[in-house]
C-alpha cells in the first residue's frame, strides 16, 4: 500500500476534497471541487449569466430606468481566501456606483443570493404601494445602512395615466411630470389656436418673388421685371 493512501484506497487529497464537498453542500453549492478557474465550468458561467439577465428588470423597478443608467452584476474573486463577491453596480454619465454585494464560496451562490434579495425587495412595491396599471418613475427606495433592510421612499407616488391598465401610451414621454398628468396631444394639435408650430411652406421661386413684390411677405425681390 502506498504511503499516500489510506484504508479503502482513499488518499489524503480524496479525503480533503470529500470534506470540502460536504461543506459546500451545507451552503448550497454542490458543484465539483476543482483547482481550475471557475470560468472553465460552462454550467457555472451560464448560470451566472442567466441570473444577471433576470436581475435587470428588478433593478429598473427599484432604482429607476433613466435613459443613460445601466445596471450589471460584476463577479470578483479574492485570491487569499478563494471567496467570490457578486457586486450590483450602476453606471451613469461615466461614473460607477456599487449598490449591493454578496459573498460566498461559489460565484453562482453569491449571484443567486444577490438576485434573490432584489426579488424580495421588488415585492415590497406591490404589497405596500403599487398594483397593476401603476406607473413608476425614478428610484423607489434604498437600503437602510443601520438595519440593512430595503425601505421605500415615502414621497414616490403612482404616476398612473388615466385609461386601461395595460395602455402603454403614457410611457412615450409626451406627458406632464405631475402625478396623474394628462398626456400632451400630438404637436399638430398644440400651439396657438390649435394650428401647431409648423412654419408655412413656400413652393418654388414664385413664392419668393410674389412675397417680395407684395410688400408684406418678407421675401426677396429678384428684380426680374
């Protein structure tokens, strides 16, 4: 029997990997132990990508969906202890802010914990303030630094536009900022006396010459008489 083997043909390394696997089962990670980079595991990479994609909608509802505001989940690994961090980030106008983070022995577990927390916090919007047909604008809440609990901002109100619950016309941007504001009419229906803001079109040279000779049109007189 080799000196590196124990009874039953198990080496010290096998025993260590078995113990580590038991620890991973406790935290919910049942993926095989490997000395390779986790990026070599296609299943893990695919699962993290899926979780990242599913979190986008939650982020937009909780933190706002401004035109130049983007959300992402960034994975980082601490070489000293082998733990992974999943960071929820927000990018806007050239700046990045870390909004949340979760740490675990596995990148999938860290990402899953982060996304699950976002889903639980999103549920607060519907259990305490909004319902079908509600229209949200801006950030809806924040995480209390002392309690670690996500709290809704009291001043945020339903921006619902009168009409059917699933009418998306109020999202076009042609509405006032006041709560329950009525959508602006099309441009042709606005303006002075309902005539709109369009400038009258003058066709060809005749319009220019006639305007000049008429004295009131403001056109150029080409002197072609």
